[in-house]
């Protein structure tokens, strides 16, 4: 009547329907809801932890940037002062040579 191939296909279909129906009931059970709820709560806690860490890293990066800018400004001022001192010394040496 039915070939082996056809019987296998029908068997797979029936098995899929039974497994699917049982799976839907299992996934919608109270125990499954508790698992989903606990997993969702864990994900939310992890998200909060990641956000706190990201905020801390951002604040530290801002502090580092501000300090680096201050270092560069101080270095630029010191270099400018050194150039002025060198110019004054050169001018003084030139005046001494002219006086001699």
C-alpha cells in the first residue's frame, strides 16, 4: 500500500507534530516560565554590571585625557620659557661682544 519512503515521511511528520505539541506545552509550563524569568533577571543584572563598568571606564578615560592635556600645556609653557631664556642669553652675549 505505502512504500517505505512514504511511511518514513509520515512517521517523521507525526513524530514532529507530537514532539512540537509536547515542546509547546513544556515551553509554556510554569517551571519553564520560572526558568525564563530567572534567565532574564540574570541578563538584566549582567547588563547593569556592564553599564557600571562602562561608566567607570569612561570617567577614568576623561580623567586621563584631562591630565594628559595639562601635562602637554605645562610642557609647552616650559618650552616657551626656555626659548625666551635662550633668546635673552643670546641677546646678552651679542651685546657683550658689541661692547668689547
